[in-house]
C-alpha cells in the first residue's frame, strides 16, 4: 500500500491536511470523501510504498506431470487427442468478426452528447442545484454524482460526468470547469476558484446564480425594448417594397398616355419604382455587400473603436450604452471582490464583461494605475463618460470603509433601474419616429399616384 498526503475542505469550510494509506490514488480520494471532506489535492508521498510490496516472491515450481493412463480406443499405437486440447485448439482458431450492431447507435449518442453545446439555462440550473446540495452538507463528489445521474440532456450529462470524473480524480473544481470555457466562462471559473480557496464554495455558487439571473434579466430588457421598433421597421420596409414593385407599376402604363404633363412627385415616385423593379437585385446585392463590409469593419479593432465612438456620441443611445456597460462592470466587479477574488484579477475579469472596446481601454488604464499603487476610485476618474463623478466619489468612500463590494452591487442595482427608464424613453422616442418616417414614405407614394387622377382634367387639356 502507498501513503498519500491530502489537502481537503471540511463542512465548516476550513482546510485540513493529513495522510492515509491506500492501494491507489482513486481509493485514497474515496477515503477522504467518506470522511465528509472535499478533497482539493491528493498526492502520493515519495517512497510511500513498503519494502514488502517491492519484494516479488518466486513462482512455485510445477510438479512433474504423471503419465495419464491409456484410454480405450488408443490401440494400434494411436493416441487419442484429449478433449481439453481439442477445445484449446478450437479456441485458438480466429473467430469471424461479428458485426457491431450497436456501434452506429452508440456513435449517434456520443455525437449528440457534446459538452461544448450545453445551454446557459442548464448551466444555471446546475449551479443552483450544486449550491443547494453543498449548503445542505452533501459532499462535492456526491453532489456531482447526483447531478450527473439526474441530468436528462445528453450534452449536459456528458459535461457533468466529465467534471465529476476530474474532481474525483483529484482535480480542483475550478480547474475541471476551466476545461470547458464555452459552458463555464472565465468569470465563473474565477469565482469558483476563490470559493474553493476560501472554503465558501456554496455561497459563491449561489452568487453566480444570482449574477447570471440578473444578467439575463438585463439583456432581456434590452431585447424587449427593441422588439417593437424592429418589427415596425421590417413591416414598413415590406410595405414600401410592395408599393414600389407591384402597386406603382400597375399605374405606370396608364400614366404613360399623359406624356410629360405628370406632376414632379409622380415622376419621382415612378422613377424610384422603375429603379427598384429593373435594378432591384443589384440594389439588394449592394445592401448585402454593405452589410458584409460593415461586419468585417466591426471585426477589426480600428473599425470597432470607430463604430463605438460614433455610438457613444449619439445623444440618447450613447448614454444607454454607457450605462449598460457600467451596470455590467459594477455587478461583476462587486461579485468577484465579494467572493474573495483579488482586486487586480477581478478588474481584469470584469473588463471582459463591458462589451465595449473603447470603455474597456479605460479599465485597462485603471488596472495599470492600481498596480502602481493608486486607489481604484482615482484610477477611474479619468473616464467620466463611463464613471460619473458620483460613482467615483461613492467608490472612494467605500474603499475607505471597506465596503467596496457592497457599494458596487448597490450602484449596479441603482443604475440598472435608471437604465430601464432610459430604455423605455428610447422606445418611446423611436416608436413615433418610425411611424412618422413610414407614414411620410407611404403618404408620398399614395399622393404621387393620386395627384394625376385629381388633375386629370387639366392634364387632358
């Protein structure tokens, strides 16, 4: 047997060290788990195996075989072949390969169970259930085993099983989750690692659940605010295309008899209709090419920064974008700091959550100043667009009182409510603006078509 040294976390969240004897590393981890501990590190000590285990006993000598008595039928000098030898010969013959009937079926299930395709809602449910189990006193290995057994989604089951096997094998939970960045983000892994090191993993997992729920709510509010304007814009575009490509050409043949006596607005509408009808495919190709070029431009650093500067400079939209980035930054930074993650590492992780390269550059400069010894509030003062003066002063006071994480979360909640009001105001402005534009275009087309009818008597003269 070998001697293993282990580091584990007990149910009260304290670290404990010890040694034990076991045949294998997996058996040592099982012993630690049975003691109600969460193993963090299990390593075999050098020279832990006893000398008796290294001594190999010589194999016993085989007794001389006695001659078997002759069997009946072995006459005329012929020896009958024993039945066992015949069976051995038949077993030694290569058997024909049998078709694997279940290989295609298992391949189908293995291809369907892709750990990288687990939906965020399933990860959120897994995190919530794991937090509840750990808070109830269930060990980590047993909790993961229960969750993988109860999973119904093939991809989720494969992911939970992989994480469980790594943890049972002695890997830390954060390191096991870090192997699957599409399911567990860098923020998720950083918070789990801090919870493991501090001994409050269940609390951190609950914080992750709350954080992801609020993030989903915030994104849902933005999407819900943009649904009606997008639908209205698509509907208006469809109506205009219908009028220009089908409705107006029906009148064009009638208006040709009037010659050059058509009103200017009618001539303009008919000209636009002819362009859309004759060159519609070219216009569509130009729009697709423009959209593709815009996407390529936004994929580069220079182009993304130019687009973001224009967006931030917009009167209402720029303020909404800045407040959205501020809410995400404050909530993530407050959650990370409250989970025990160091400030520099928290700032680097929260910088990725802003979603705006121009504003992320501001946080990068703040990280450099904090590393040089500056206070966080002073390092953020250089960007009033993202961090207003009231936010900076609040952070300065919270740094002095040691309530940085709580104030960051409070600021996130406060600015989220303000962001909700701004979104409602943006939608309230966008709706009548789109209606006005749509009514103007459709009204121009209708007037252009009806005006010759009203002036028909003059045109005939």
